[in-house]
């Protein structure tokens, strides 16, 4: 076998790639407990015959809409086992953007042998209705990215699905969950559809905060990697990178990329330096931004960059000592602590540094910790160092 393929399957860190996929549904959701409770309240009484639920889930990319509805649907099916026969059908309308394609996917979820061609939309709806009634089923239907379908084929299919039981002498055949990243989804729907859905049944997902993103990264790591191969500092850095957008997908991407770098180097542990800014998903600082800084701002930043090549964060006290060492190295007189602190704050304002304050372990004071999560300390430090070496 070719030598470059030797590392495939080496598994020094990674045991199972599945949990690093966006399609993986975790057994428990991190940071969405309240949202699951809200969704459950919209399906109150679902265990009773002739009762159905309605929900609209809206949120930006990476807020967990798909995984939330999958987890909820699977949990309901399991919870109602022996009480009501429920099946879950999840259709992505971006992958199947037409009315006929959506209906075909619904029919296939009930009967994998359903013919792919030769039936009108009305005939497929009748087939779906017969299949549900003859088997005594209740379907929870999730139409993901439903705005794509509405823009292409209007909301006529949604209206028909909401009225699927009319004239049939029974009710509660289908529960419907609409999912969209477009906050104006409800405005695209006809008043009759909004009335049937219920305006109070709209669940809006907010972006994840840093703690939620760290929790998601930890859950994915524990499910996919060897124990102890990814430390807390790595997970916290991933959380900080992704917290700018609140996008869980970015956090998962960063974790997967960091694991891959460790595997490529033949290491059994992911280092903090393996977590790098995403050039596609986040706005990182351009190295040229430091060129316009003042002399002492550059010297402060150089000292910090040198240390952050090896550690995740440093205290402001250590930053001051590093600044003094850099000044001594280039024979430049240091500025006062007050001026140093002003420069530190200006670097934070420029987006070159991030600072957080925490209570000290001794006494009543607070300590400020400094990190750089949207650019590479090595790149910035080398640029400044080269300038001073050439003076």
C-alpha cells in the first residue's frame, strides 16, 4: 500500500468519526433543555388518539434546529411505544425542493417499496393517508428548510397536509413541524395556514453561547475520541472561536480539524495549537493590521504572542513582565504600568486580543487573562519580531 495511506485508520485520537458529523443525533442535547420542553408543550396530549401537534422552529445556521427536531421526534416515538404507534418522517426540502419530491419522501418513509413515478401529488397524498389509516399510525412529519419549498412551490402542500384528515371521519393522522433558518417564514404563509399552525407554536432558537459550544464540543469529543486525548483548554478555545457566531457547526468543524491535525502528526493528544481560526466561517485578524500600531503596542503584543505560542492564555501580570523583557531585548525604555494598561485595552478594542476577568484564588481581587482566538500568535509575533530585528 502507498506510504501516504499508512495513517488512515491509525486511530491515535479518533475512534469513531460519526459523532463529528452534522448528521449525528446525540442521545442528549446540550444547551437546549428549555427548547425541548417548549416543543413538548406544543405536543401535549399526543398520546391520545385524534390529537396532533403543530410547531414552527426558526433559527440561524448552527443553532441546532435539525438535531433538536430529530431528537424530539425520536424521543416521542420511544416514549409513546405501547401507547400510540408513531412514525417519524424527516424531509429536507433543500434536497427535495418540489411538492412531488417531498410527497415521495413521505411515502417512502411509510413504504420503502412505494413507486417513484407514475402518480400525481393528489394520488400520493391519498396513498399516504391510506397507509397511515390502515396501519393505525400517527406520523410526526418534519419539513426541514421548508422555506425552500414555499419559495418554489408556494405553501399549498403545507395547507393540504394540515387538512389531510378532512372528510375522512377521523383526526390526528399527522403532526407537523416546520423548520427554517429564515426568520420571516411565517410571513410567507397564507393566513389560513398560520391559523392552523397557531402563532403561539413558533419556537425561535437563539445562537449558542460559549458554554454551550464548549459543552457540544466536549460531547462530540467524548463520543468520537479516546479518553484524555482532548483537554479542557482545547475545548474552551473551540468555544471562544465559535462563540462569535454562536454556530455549533463551526465548533464541530474546529474540533474535527484539530483532531485531524493531531492524527496527521502521529500524536495521541490534541494540542491547543491544533485549534486554528476558520478562514471560511469566521473573520480572522489580518497580520497587516499590526503595522499601524505604535511601538509599545507592538512590543506588548510581541511578548504576549511569544508566550501564547505555547499556552492558551496568560495573566495581565505575566504580559507586563513579558513586555519588560522585550523592551530590554531591543534596548527600549518601558512605559509606566498605567500606559501599559491603556495599550493593552486598545489592543483588545482592535480585536487583536481578548481579555476576561476572574476572581483571584487569594484575597478579594480580580485577575485579567489574555488570549488570542481570532488569529495566530505565531504569525503576528513573527511579523512584529521581523520589523524590530530590521531596525
